[in-house]
């Protein structure tokens, strides 16, 4: 199994925050995020603090909302600064001392929780673990995932938590994978297993905290290729449901 020393992973974050925006009709709950947080995310790709701006991409989880329909503005004190979103969802956030000092909200014309912001972030390389005799401990299987998750959390402290973006192991195989573990306590302990069957030659495994603590044996027979992938929360939940 080969691996890259550095790999470019596109990280997707949900644009959160609550802003009650008063209109002539009723108050609307719009997506908003502090400028300081968006800059911190943007610098995941470009660490140059002197960059004049950072390019990011935005999309809506609502199928009928096109990228160019998304309006963004920085709610600065003097006058709102509009950020232009192109038809592919790309926009630029200015990086200035004045904005850092004021730290205004970046506000969208879309409902809270419906927008995703993505960017490329260079993270440490993922080294596929060595599988011996078709078996590996759960902790060894996911150690590399945990290391990358810690790195990403320097940008987004919620990454990997329930309902948030997550990493997954993408395992190319034509054979099922089993996780063997004991359940219960004392004399009531029983041995059980959970089987993951490939879908189109692929199995996705997401790290589960209770499994990591229990550290069961994972059976991965045959020759496989293991890679790491990142998914936004709604995609991760859909993949999990397939298994």
C-alpha cells in the first residue's frame, strides 16, 4: 500500500451562527459567522498572514439554491462590504488589519445551517497501517485518523464530533470486514461481531469513540488498499446508513 507524505484534503464546514435580521415582515434566522473564524479557516490553506485575501468556496445544501444566488456581506460598522460569489461558488475574503480589529460578522442571505464552506488544507500524510495475518486492533487501524483529526481541530475544534465533518477510511476490497468484540460485563459477557460488506468494491469505516476505547480486533482479509477521506456530516450519515 502506498501513501503520500502530504495530501491535499478539501475540508467542508457548515456555516453556523445565529443572527436575527429584522425586515419589514418577520425576523429571519440567517447564516452568520465571525470574520475571525472564517479567516482562521481560510488560513488552513494559506498560512501567509500577509496575504491580501483568501479564496474559499460556498454551496447550499438546498438543491434549488445556485451558488450565484448566495449573497455574502461583512457587517462592518461604516457600511456593509459585499463579497461576490461566482457561479461555481468561489469568493474572496479580504485580509486587512482593520477587519481583524473590528471582527464583523459574515452574513449570508440563506437560512442558518444550510451553507457549506470548503477549502483545501494541507495535512500530515496518512500512512496505512500494517495488517498482519488479516487482523489489526481497532486503535492501530485508526491511529493515523486520530492524528489528522487533531491537526484539523486546530482550525475547527468541532471536527469529528457527532453531526460534524468526519474522516473515514476508504478500504478497497472484495471481502467483508468484521469487527469482533465482547459485550456485557462479568459472567454476562458475550462475543459478537459486526460485519461490513463492500459496496461496489469499497467499504467506508468511520471512527467510533466507544470502539476506540474497547479496542476490538478487526478482521481485514486479503489484499486491500486503505486511504483516508473527509466527508461533511450529512454525507457521512448517509454512508453510515448504507452499512
